[in-house]
C-alpha cells in the first residue's frame, strides 16, 4: 500500500526568488520539485547560483520570496526548534568542505552521528567502515589543516553520507579528486540513491555527467532549465523519427 | 581514539580561557572574606540580642552626685517612671526591687550585711518586656524629659548601638556580595558573547550538521562552569587561611563582647559552597546568553 507521504516531493520550489542584500538577483521564479529517490545534476557556469540554490534547501539562506517545501514541510513555517531535526535528514557536501579544523578526520565524520545522539560503539563501526570506503583509514587521526584538498573533500563527503540522509546535496563533490576517486564517489552516491536517498549534485564535471545517465537542471541568468537524462532524450528522438 | 574528543565540538582553547577563572578566583576570594565577616557578625548579634531581650533594669539614684540624699524626690521619680512604663508599648510588668531582695543580691559581695542599708544604693525597677514591640529609645527619651536622673541601663545602650553597627556592616557586606555576583554574571555574558563571535564559523557548521541551540549552549555553559569552579576553589583555598588569621587577630578571648563569633557548621557549609554557587551562576548565565545570541542566527 502506498501511503500519502510517498507521493509528496522531497523538495518542492514554488515561485522562489533569491536576491542577496547587496547583490544581484541570483534565482528567479524557480518552479520545480524533486521526487523521492530521484537523482539530478545541477549545472551552470561559475556564479550561476548553484551553491545558492542548494543553500536554500539546507536552510543556510532564506528565499526573498516564494515557498520552499522540504519533506512536505513549508520551511517558512518550521519553528526554529524543529530545524535541527530537518537538517539531520539532509546530507550536505559543501563546496568549501567546511570541516572543523580542531577535530580529527574521525571526529569530523562522526559529528552528525554524535549530534543525533547515536551510541558510541555504533558510531565507531559506521565511521570506520565509511573511512575505509573513501580511503581515509590511514588519516583517521589527522587534522584537516594538514590534509590535501582531495582528502578534505572525501572527509566532507563521508560526513555528508554517514547518517544515510533522505536528501543528499553535493556541491561540486568531485572538484578536487582524481578521476578514479571521482568514479568511486559517484558509485557511493549511486548506492545511496538505490537505498532511497534523493540526490542533487552540482557539478562542472562533464565526464561525470556523461557517464551517469541522469536528468539535470541547468542554471543560467537566474533561470532553471530542465534537461532530461540522455537516454530519455534519445528515446524521444527515435520515437519522433519513427513517426 | 576517544569520542570524548568529538564531544568538544567547539574549539575551546581561546584567549579568554583563563580570564573567567581569574575573575571567579578573585570574586570567590573577596566573597569568602565578606561572607565570613557577615556570618560572624550574625552570630555575635544573636548573642548580643539575647542580652537585650526579656528584661530591663531602671535605676533611680537615691543620692545626688555631690553626696546629698534626694529624699522624697526618689519616690516622685519612681512614680513618674511607673506612669511612663504603664503607657509604654511592650512593657509586660515591672516592680521595684525591694530592699530585702537588694540585700540578698549583694550579700555574697559584702561581708557586713547590716551595712547594706547604709550604702548609697539606687532604687532598681525590674521591667519585663516584649522585645518585639518594645522601643527602648522612646522610653529613654521620655524618662530624660520627666526624670533626668533616672537611668535605663547603660549596658543595653552599648549593646543596641553595637547591634545597629553590626547590622550596617552586614548590609555593606551583602551589598559587596551582590556586586560580586553581578560582576561574575557580567563577566560570563561578556566572555560568552566574545567567544561566540570568534566561534561563529564553527557554530554555523554545527548548525548545518543538525546541532540544536541547546546542545551548543550547553557546551559553553559546562565549559564556563568548569572554569568558574576551578577559579572559585582556588579563591576559597586562598581566602580561608586569611579569614582564619583575621578572626585570630580581631577576636581574642579578652574581648568578651565578641565571644561566640566562631561559625556554625551551617555557616561553614555555606562558605564551602561558594565556588559551586558561583560556578552554577556561570553555567546558567552562559546558557542563557548563548541561547539568546543563537536565536538571532538563521
Ligand atoms: N552570501 C552572498 N552575498 C552576496 N552575494 C552572494 C553571496 N553568495 C553568492 N553571491 C553571489 O551570488 C551569485 C551566485 O553565486 P553562487 O551561488 O556561489 O554560484 P555558483 O555556485 O553557481 O558558482 C554570484 O554572483 C555571487 O557573487
Ligand atoms: Mg558554487
């Protein structure tokens, strides 16, 4: 039986505008939604507003106007005391990583679990497993300032996915790693997606977009254009050709 | 690797680290001395008060200072005094101490009991009072007007003045304690807000990870609790020997009026709880300050 909650989009934007206080209008009249378990890319030139778009979803920015619903809840109506619980269902890979420099790799990755009140043994098990997966087991005790950009990025990713979020927002998650690691990360994301996590990944990486047959949103001049997955476009074209 | 470290989700090795400990050390040091003083005075006042409650003696001199007998004037004074006593609130009863009673009282000190009636002794009035409503100074003023030679007992006046002075000193010490408490609270508010500004990027990340305001505030609060407790314990350890020395120097056994100034166990436990009290104050102040500031964030 399908209950009602399954039909509600994970993310729902309605006529959303964003203009920074001393800055340009970055997003204009956005109207789109992300279904549960979907997987989309966000593309656009540098400065197009990809980070701004994601930050509206993880409540780092408030829209200038319009309505945003996450997990069916209108963000403007969510009381402050409930926001942490909403954020715990969202994993974020920040473009600038935003690691805590005074915590070790292990502690950084463990942080969301610890904040959610998980038992120490379970935290240990999960974090060790995750660090193995992203190839950071040998950097467990290291502090971020001594690590390379690619290593920090992998910590950021591990931290974002450690509590198997319902929604994963990744901002250029493969910008600092080599191709092999980029593929490994995409594999991880795909696995999460199969388990039900809704994904939205902002990226420049054409290779990644080409290899992963997913629909994308293209941002340009504040407008959002929906571009279907390559396989769907091909299907549509061949259908059109046979007519 | 201990998760204990992860629980320090905020970088606490900031420049204000020692500031709060220093302040609370000073605060508790001064507060301990002030409290020691206030509580000692309290004890002494209680003892003095026992001396002024219940009974009062009024003397009617039978001879003038130049040795002349006053004759009938004595009975007139007693009558006037009785009139005033009848009209005074808080006087339960009074009686003139009889000559026989006087002799009995004095006989242990005077060998020749037959000589007692010859001595220039004053007449005494023994007055029972209810100390709650009785106003000694009003009585004294009235007596001075109608019977200037009649004396209400001098010992009592000294004690009442001492009690008054003791109360003043206590008020002053309470005021100092209040200032210390306020200063500590303001210090915590100040250090919390300034470190909060320094930690802003970290707090932002913690918020993004789903941290609750209350858990962030609790971290600041428990940090300040520990810092204040540490400073407070040191302040107490420094103040107690000094307080003890002071009591030794100021209250030697030769001063009977100050006997009984040694503190009860209750008083000592109040003093020993000072560091804990000031640490709790720091905890609550930090908690409320941080929560208030965080509520302004998105
Ligand atoms: N906090 C901010 N305040 C003001 N302007 C901002 C802020 N963040 C981003 N911008 C501006 O908004 C535009 C979009 O930025 P951003 O969302 O970071 O784009 P992208 O991630 O696609 O590179 C840029 O012009 C940028 O300068
Ligand atoms: Mg960006």
